[in-house]
C-alpha cells in the first residue's frame, strides 16, 4: 500500500492478508471479513488497521457495471503482453 506516511514523500508498506477459519484479515488486525471483497470494501470507507483509507484508481471507480470493469481488465491484460491495435 502506498500512503502519505509520517515524513516527506510517499511511503510504501506491505500489509499481508491472512486466511482464517472464518475468512480473511490483515496481519496487523483482529477484525475478520468473510472474503477479500468485503475487506477491500470496508477499507474504502474506513481506515481500520490501515494507515489511511484505500483509494481505487479513478477508472475503476468510474465503472458503472461489471462489463465496464471487465473491459478494463482485458485492456490492462492486452497492455501487459504487448498487444497493439492494427488497422
């Protein structure tokens, strides 16, 4: 996770996610969630055990439905393997 930190510049911190008998949790937290989606959703609105709230990229936040999200995933996949649009 990249966040403002306490000093100058950005600070990057690793926060492992632990799988438990009841779901998932951050390694530094006691609160458990049924699944990773619930953990992410919670931390979009609450800091909880994180140093700040999560923020998703604006493209993801602007997606209005699952089809729009899937098109972003396909686009990113194409970029990562070097696909180009040939006309």
